[in-house]
C-alpha cells in the first residue's frame, strides 16, 4: 500500500487539508486515514481510479476508517482529500 500524506500547512489543529493516496486490490474493503475526518466524516472527497465517488453510496466514513460499498479492482488507486479534525 502506497500512502502519501500532504498537510495543508498551519499548526496541527482542525481545518488542515490532508491528501492521501492508497494502492488497493480486490481484497481491500477499507482504508485507514492518518486523521479523523471533520464534519462527522462529511468533509471528504474520494476518487477511485480518478473517478469521484459519492459519500454514502460508494463509501462511508467512521472516524478515520473509509469503508467501500463495492468490490475494488486489483491494482487500483484511491485518492482521498479531507479536512482533519
């Protein structure tokens, strides 16, 4: 799993924008982010192989765990941009 984290700068409190990239396979059902997602998991943008995914339909968020509601392809990539708490 490849993970890239970029802080949006600033002091370490809520509001920093984080970007992470995960290499996934068909065995992947969740990815674990570095931080919890602000707004009770709503402050997130997720792309699967470059396609935006719909929160609540293709994935759900609980804290820093993103769970997928579909089977991912082998050798796929998930990009997550989110506001951390």
